[in-house]
């Protein structure tokens, strides 16, 4: 289905190449932290962490793009800690 419909560009940062998307998902899955920067909506960055190694679900957060460079490490660390608390 993805091959038929392609990847819709929501912003100029949206990944529309299937190979690049597959690579990003693989890299993120290894780290357990999934992030995106203004790929769906301008001025918004998001992160998500798997809970219980993916069997339970995920928790995530959104941040303004302007604050993301200063806060992303702290936010992702806190998100990872909360996921561990839930597992």
C-alpha cells in the first residue's frame, strides 16, 4: 500500500523516500527513541519511546521547534525514564 500511495509531504522536512524512512525507523528502533523535527507540522518536534520493549505501547511528547535544540536531550531522557517507570 505504501508503494502504491507513496509518502505524502506534510512539510518540506517530511521524509518522502521509502529507503530513507526505513533507515530512520531502523536507527530509531535500535536506540528505542523515535524523533522527528518538523516533518508533520512546521515549528513542532516530537519524540516517542517504546514502553516494555514495544509490547505495551509508546509514550511521546511534542515541543516547539525553537526550544527543541536546547531541550531535546533533557526531554528525551525524561521520556525514557517515564517509559522505564511504566514497564
